């Protein structure tokens, strides 16, 4: 029998062996191991070193700075961006509209400072989709740059799907959210 101080280590064990027994007080969980369990040593290590590996929560995690964003992307995590346009500046001077948009950050590219004559590092991504706007279709194109100082530039365009002529062009200056109660416009989540 393998016992652990918390349910986290037992859940690791349960995933491998499929059996869990707790003492009822929720202070200690004991996981029964079969006599010939090939992973018994691994499970004991997981139980004793549970503090070394934080559990991955089942919900999205808010990324609050450029380094967290870059680490998540470089680590292969799925990252989503949610833009609250009303908390951004539209075309350099006016508040953005009361609208919210979201996109996956895939594909993406990172450019270190100075690589393409840029004074600071940034991550860029873009997405396009054919959408119905009132009674006609347009290509909705969104381009995003996230700078290492937390500034986020967003270009949104509607393109004619036949001629690719630009029918609408807007630029938003946003900032990366740095806390859950922030009033900034760009929210990044690791999935």
C-alpha cells in the first residue's frame, strides 16, 4: 500500500493503477498497489516529490506578462487571446467599441530585439476567417503584436472576398492584462 499526504500524489497513482482508498479524514490517501506493479517505484517517487511538480489545473491559466506568454508558446502550450476592444484605444485617439473578440495564437513567431530593426522583442500572430457581416460575406483579418513591455497592437481589417480590397481598417492599442481584476484589454490564457 502506498500512502501520501495529499490527494495529488494519490491521483497520480490512481491514473496508473485505478484504485484509491482514503481514510475518511481526507488527511491521507492510500493507494493499493498490485504485487507485480512495474511502476511501484515511480509511484512512490511521485508521492514523495509531489511538491516538485505543480498540478496542471483543468481550466485556462491567465498569463500576466510577456515572459509567461513566451514560455507558454515555446513550451508548446495552446494559448488563446481574448480582446476587450472597449478597453483599448482605437486609431490612436478614441475608445474602442463595446466588442470582444478571441483567437488562438497559432501560428506565431517571436522576434528578439533588433532582429528586424525592432527596438524591443515581440511575438506576432494573425488569423483570417470568412464571416457574415449583415447580409454579405467579408474576410475578417486580425494581426496581433505583443511587445515585451506588455503593449499589444491589433490591426483588424475586413477584406472583400473576391477582390481582397480593404473595406475596413482599424488599429487598436491595448495592454496585456497583468492581474485578474485588471481593466486592460488583452487577456492571454494558457489552455
